[in-house]
């Protein structure tokens, strides 16, 4: 039997721009490998680095928000399962999917818990934030994201700490959650000799607030201290969508080099010696640190950076809790070949134990196929799902219908 998956994307996938884009491609490839027909829908504008999905055998359709034309489209597509890319897409389209294709399995691809990242960003403006900082109940985005998860049949979480948060703090039924570690492309290292590498590096999509904050903190606070201890050291910064605020930081005389977008991020990172990732807020799993392990790069980060990947004692580099410690560990590992070799081995171990993408892809498709075969039994155990679909709690549907009707009158 041939199954049909529809994915409604927040953006068109850009696997060379961000871990989220690479993760989305891992999800699409998982179903293609198992013989599913895959259709990708999005209301987003085309982007500079979007991948050619039709070349991979994926049907593409452009859609509009707050438009009933979608109802006809999704009914004609008749999917067995629908993936909403992030909770905002679930809010916009899930009620339409439920109405037109009631038997279709509804899945959220969270990427990370956006509300947790949002809350941490706000809290970081006033005080230090750690991975154990409580997530408040009364935050509107938290409430919206948890409600979307409760409405759905399954939500994909990329880290165990996020699953623990949802089940323990927000009492989400574990049957609605699925641990789906970051699906990253396999990578055969270029085997660059450690002695041939030079300089520190940082990488990130600069539309992502945690990356900009980390880069600015490097430039203003951390890099001057590292550079003072290693006068000839350089820091090479890669990433998509740098914008003027990032390129204005370029200063080769200070060893601070903005390289910009790299067509092959791993090839670029393989040239360097140590990754710096002083992340002060964020959520989920930070893809740059997984990529660093693939490239045999020790990394210096924070507890938030390491969250969901490995404990400090197993970290391939160093997990630091203060600026002084970050600087000291960066200098130590950069100058010590033995520490670099130890970090590389730890990185191999983390990749083997947690990020074998092929195994996780197969497990995901088997889980979704089992839900497709008996979705009503699954839903019969989800009281809060039924509760949130009560007409008195469907504000997103009624707002969308009002926006469409208003647009037709104007």
C-alpha cells in the first residue's frame, strides 16, 4: 500500500543554511525511503538557498493563509498524514485538515520548542538563564504551543529535556510525543590533519536570534580576551543571512573575519581548529555543535548549548558557566593537541550513540504508519485533544475565517 504524506512548511527547506533546514530534509527523506508519496506545501516566499524539492521527487504546491482554497487542495490530496512545520502552522491549517481529512494523522514538527526559546530570550535581558530556569505557565506563546501539541496526534521533539518538560511541567500525554533526534546528513570527514587546521570558528543562521546574540557577545567580550592570549589567532564566522549588522563586525586586524554564507558548511568548518558557541538562550538541540563533532572540531559552549546533546563530563571540548571559564577553556583546548584528540573521540561517541539518522528515520516512519492504521484508538485516549477541539476553544479557526471574510468584503 502506498501512503501519502503532506508537509506544510513554515519556510521552504534550506539544508545548507540551518540545522532546521537540514532536519526538515531528513524528515522528508525518511518517508521517501519508505516509499511514501510526499507533497510539500508552503505560503512562504521563495528564498535564495531553498532546495529543489521536485528534483527529489517531491510534489510542491504554493498555498495562501486564511484562504478556503486550501480546503479543496487538501481534500484532493487526501493525505494519510500531515506534518505541520512548527506550531504556528498547526494553528493556521490544522482545523482545515481536520475538517477535510478527519482520518489523516496530524503531526507537529517542532524543530525546537519555540516558546521555550522565546521565554529564555526575554528572561536573558534581565538575568542569567540556564537550562533549569522554569518556564512560566502564564506566557501566551507557551500556552499557544502547548495547546497546539495537545490538539495534534503526535509532536516530534528533538531532545529528551523537551519531552521531560512537556510531560512533567505541562502534563502532556507521553503518547502524543516522539523523540526524534536532529536528523542531520551523514558526513565523511575530510580527515584534515589537526596540525593543518587553524583558527577558531563560529557558524549560524543570523535570522536566528540566539546566533546573533552569541556572535555579538564574542565580538564585544570574549574574543578580545582570547586574542590577547593568542595574538595570531583568528575567528572565522560563517552563516546564512548575515545582514549589515553582522558584516559590520568584520575586522581582520583583530582577527575577527566574517566569511558569510558557505555553500558547504562542513567543508568550511574542516579548515579550523575549535568551534566557539557561547549561546545564552535557545531551545532544542543546537545543530552547529553536532556539525562540529562531524567535522572533528572540539567546541566550547554553555549548558544551554549542550542541552539535549551530552553532559559536561562527556562533552567534546568544554561546557562553561562563566565568561572567564569560556575564555580559559578556549585558550587551553586551542593550544593543547591532547585535549583536541580527546574531544574528537568524545564527539565520535556522541554521534554514534545519539545521532544515527538512518535508524531514527526508520523508527519515525514505522510510528506514523502504525498511527495511520488505527488513529481512532490512539485518539480515544487523548481527552485534552478532544477538549481543545470543542467549538468554544477554536479561536484560531474563527479568526482565520473572519480574516478571509473581511478580505472578500474590502
